[in-house]
C-alpha cells in the first residue's frame, strides 16, 4: 500500500535582494510504500533538504502535490499543521532537538502531552519503547547528562511514541561517533522490520546501505534509485559508492535500477 506519494514537485525561491529566482526542486516524483525504509542521497545544494522540509509540512511547494495516506499536505490549513505533524509524522534530527530543561522522559512525552494524552497512557506506551531502545535507566536524567548516542535514542523514542505513519530522519547519524551511529542504524532497521515506514536523508553511504531503497537527487530531480533486493549491507554499500563515483565523474547512470540479485520496481 502506498503511504506517501510525491508528484511533480517543484520549488522556486525568490532571493531577498534582486528578486532572482532559484529552483530548488524541478520535477520530483516518487512513492513510498508502507513499511519501506528509503534513503535519500545528494550533494549539498541538490534539493534534498528542501524536499524533506516540504514532506515535513515545514514548507510548501511552488507546484505539485505531496499526499500522505490520501491527505494532500499542502492543502492543510495553517492552524492545523502542528497537529498534523504530531499525529502523522515522527522526526529524528542530526542535532537531536531535545530540551535541556526537560528530563529524558519528559522529552519523549512532549508530543503526547501536546496531543492531550493522559499520563497512564503515556507511561504504558513508553515502557516497551524504552526497553527496546535500552534507555529505561536514564528516564530521569537530562540531555546534558547523557551521551550523544543516548540523546539520539531519546529522539527516536520521541518519534515513535506517537505511532506515526512516517518517520522523517534528517542526517540522524551526523553527530554520532561510528559505534553510536551503527547502533542507531540497527535500531532503525529493527523498528522498520516491525512495520514502521522510514524516510531518511543522509550523506553517509554507511547509513544509506541499511535502507531497502536509495533515491539519488541531483539538480532538484530524482535521477536514479537502487533497490536492495537480496543484497547484503556490504554489497549495497558498494553499489551506492559506485553510483556516486559515476555521478562525480560525470558518467550517466540509468534512471532506476533493480538490485542485481533481486528486487522490485
């Protein structure tokens, strides 16, 4: 079942001085199926951050549509946007976006509090999530008292506790050391295998190699994609690296490619 549909997305910005127009996205179209783990890659300025902001309903496209579970998010009224994000989307950011004056527990509870949930329900939801993420023993600590890896696990807990249709992750391993990054990616894979749909923007080939599909963006367009099929992480890493090398060398690649060892378009 298609959970996210992006159709003919275009975004043009007008600069503050001189009124020059900059086209960040030109004609982006793709779909994400329920339960997929999709990575989006592209160099700085390729348009991936603009795309993520539009998917997160933080920005509106110049033209085109983004539909999440049948809802055209660009048509949601401004006063309803915040509630829409809380109810349907989960966010994991590179810099964690935790509140230092809130405990770990309170940070995780925040979207539920804003949605008007009662404490017994929040506590019931939290217990299996905290156990699964290995942060049950730091609930009363504050973000400045815990490690980067623990901060990101807290952010993941906050993202999944609302049972969102889609988790949007923006460079989630960017501020982590290699061990913490590997642990976080294993967590992503685990929650994806439990049925959670994830869309992750990343520069990291290592992170992207954990995904089931990788979309490559260049000059505001999706120009290529790779499907995992039955590839191992190591094989996926190599295929992503080879693709990026070809792009850097100016070698044309096909619009999309199935995994050599299996996969579906």
